[in-house]
C-alpha cells in the first residue's frame, strides 16, 4: 500500500480521488462539499472532531484508511489519523481560496522606485495579516500559511498585473479584500498568463 509522504499530504493534488471537495475559507470557517454533495461549514473546533470528519466522508472510510493510516510505534492501528486528516482538510480549504501560485503573467510596465516598492511591500504585509486574522487563529502554522499565501497573491497582482489601492485595502472590510483575492485566483486558474480585465477588482487603481 502506498503511503503518502508529509510533503505529498500537504498538497490537495496528491489525492485527486478524494470524495470531499474543498470550497474555501471565510471568517475562520472552512467550507466543503461532503461525500453526499451537501455543503458543510465547519469551525476550527469542528474540523478537528473525528465524528465530524467521519460524517464528511460518509461511507468512504476506506479512503481515509488508505491515505491517512494511523500508526503506533511504527505499526498500523487499523484506523485513520484524525489529526492528519484535519490538517490536510484545512490546507485543502486554504488552497481552494488562494491557489494561484506561478500562474500570474510576467511583469510589465515601468519599475517603481525602491522607496515606493518598500512602502507597497509594507502595506501588503499589513493587509496579509488582516486576511489571516479574519480567517484563522494567530500562533498556528495554518495562520502563517494563510498570511504568506495572501501576501504572495497581493504582491504578484500589484507588481505584475493590476496595481492595487493598498491604502483602501488597509481599512476596507476583510471580506471585500478576500473577494478580490478570489477574483485574482479564479482568473489566473481559468486564464493562465493573461492579465485581469480592467474593472475586475474592487481595489484596483484606475488606469
């Protein structure tokens, strides 16, 4: 039986046959479509509960046993690991929200001054913390992943695609900022290498 490495398990693409489909994250809640096709919204506490995870997968417990077997002292216990499945589901939801790595177009246009680039980077860093605070809990590995991915999405869009009104994003409602992140991600996934059309984002700077 093939056992996925930790690195593989972190990638949703490692399990294309998963009966549960991740949708995304909003306000520290995780959205999925379960094995029966029902929409499920789980809190941070709920996504760590074995009986709730079991309910997500319905009759597909063999899938959990195959991909996330639990071991004790190097020996299989005949069941699946709750913590491993929980952590993987959270990363799936994160990926569904912000998975646009390496899909944005190459940089175009004149370079900003070094000072302006620094100011922009600081603003983007602060915005990414706002997104992470809104979607997850500080002090956790997952919080850091959300922050880093949000920062990466904003940086790539601002420098390589559509300049963003960063000052407005610093004070705007977090869900509006996250909605723009999703628009960027969706366009990049569906139209790799192509720029966003003008007017697609709430916080883009008008040409």
